[in-house]
C-alpha cells in the first residue's frame, strides 16, 4: 500500500468522479492508496479543506501558508500553533523559501518561515518545507531556528546531493515527486539512488507535476505509484519494497491522524 505524503486534495479536478470527493477517496483506496497528507497553502482556504477531509481516517492535514502566497492572513506563531494542535493536523506547512517566483525584498518570506518553525517547535510537530532557488537561505534559517528539534521533510526535492546531505544532517527527510520520473532530472535521480533507506518519502504534489506517463496532465494521488516505480528502478528495489519503506518512513515522521 502506498502513501502520498504531499497532495492538495481541495484543488483536485473531481470531474472524473462526477464531482464527488467520496468517490475519489474510494477509488484511491481501491487503487493502492493507504494514506494521503493534504497540504495547507493559505489560511483562507484552510477551513473548507479541513472540513473536506473530515471523517476520512486515511487523510491527514497540515496547517500553514505557502511561501509565495501574498494575499490573506499572514499568521503569527500563536495562530499557527493553535491550528496545529488539532489532532488531525500532523505537520506544519508547507512553508519555506521560494526565490524563483518571488522577487524584491523577501524579508517577509523569511519572517513567515521563521514563524512556522517556531510554531512547529511549540507544538512538537514536523515541518513540510518548500525550497526553490533558495538552497543556502533555507538551510541557514532551518539551522538558526533549531528546526532539527522537530525535523520534517524537504518536499518535492529539486536540489542536489549536497543539499540532501545537509538537510538530513538537520534531521530532515527528502521527498521525491513526479519530477524524479522526468528524463532531465539527473541530479534528483542521483539523490534517489544514494539516499539512505530510512530517509525518503514519495509524493505527487497533485494536482501539479504529474509524473511520466501523465506529464502535462492533471495529477492525482494514485499516480504516486509511478514515483515509487521510478525510485524502485533507480535503487534496484521492488515496487513493494519502496512502497513499504516510504510508508514506514512517513508514519515514523508524522504518525497518523486521529
């Protein structure tokens, strides 16, 4: 059974399921999905997202604001911690730094990142980190804020082995998305080959970044199988082994939702 460690279920195109979220969950369950972690990106959409997944034991959530979101509430440490104390919430984020899509003075982004880390430490729950074109500052802030105290995951990993090693030294896992199936993603494939067995997760980031053979189309959590197959091929493992290992790593890091 597979775990999708990072998806945005409130953003999925449910037309193939006649607009029925319950139908989607049933289909996912019957097609090998054991658990999905639904990731928060802004607090305005959070209540509806939290309500959407209510009652589904196979779905957990995080609480946080994506580094690129400029509109809406920029939460305080106290506001984030209050949301994260919900037993259904297993992590804080996604948070981090993105210098690819944001320009100018980005102190606001770094301050938001620090607030998320402080909230995670306050409630004792792991972080979900987004890092794009911000390798050194991401690692620096994690270290300065003692993020290793709670650990977490660098999701949708797009960097190199050097960053993977330094992130693991800070008590973080590495998560592979559909990008690992792309032909030109050689540095990510190298990380997937080298990473210790107990430090990797798999994800879809659906509805974004669909893996080969669905690249360019809407992504769904069931496609995490293609990520697992690619990681298995790179590591010389079986699909079942990668599914089992990544699931064990996920539960070891995030536990399971109430």
